[in-house]
C-alpha cells in the first residue's frame, strides 16, 4: 500500500510467514487498525497486519507494519497488482475469488487474540 495518494510514494506492506501452496485455497485477511488495542499511539498512529489461513480460521502473521501516514483513498480497490508511478507491477500469478471488503475490522485486535474466524 502506498504511504500517500501519489504515484511516487514509498510502499508499506505485510507478508505471510509461509509461502502459498499451489492448488490450495488460502484465505487472506488484511487489516489496518488505528486503535490503542492494536498498539496505536501518538507516535505510531496505526498498524497493518495480516491473518492467513487455509481452513475455517486464520492465524496472525509475525510482520505487523507501522502505517504512520494513513490517507483517504480516492480511486478503485486494486487486487492482484500494484499501481506505482503510473504503472502496473507485481502482477499476481494465481486466482482471486470471493472478495469481501469491510469497513470494520472482522478480526479481534492482536493484543486480544492471534486467531480470526473466516467471515
């Protein structure tokens, strides 16, 4: 995710602890949390974190990225590729299916639980 709504902004990301397995569905739940329950504070206004699962629940991944300059997006949601400096990069080699976007966080804060039920 870009750290600003510009074509030259540095990127911030979260990653899975394990690689995806070919031919197996993998559930990804990406979350941005700006609550103190997630470790947000005046110097760290929010975190991006990722849950990964292959069954009915997903596990919190070890990388939780500070996202210090949240911004209001004005464009479309892009899945399976990056848009950077007016070009498309990092095209996903796979399939995307059954996408849901939530305004509210569907998972508990990492300080509460490291597991999340697949919504």
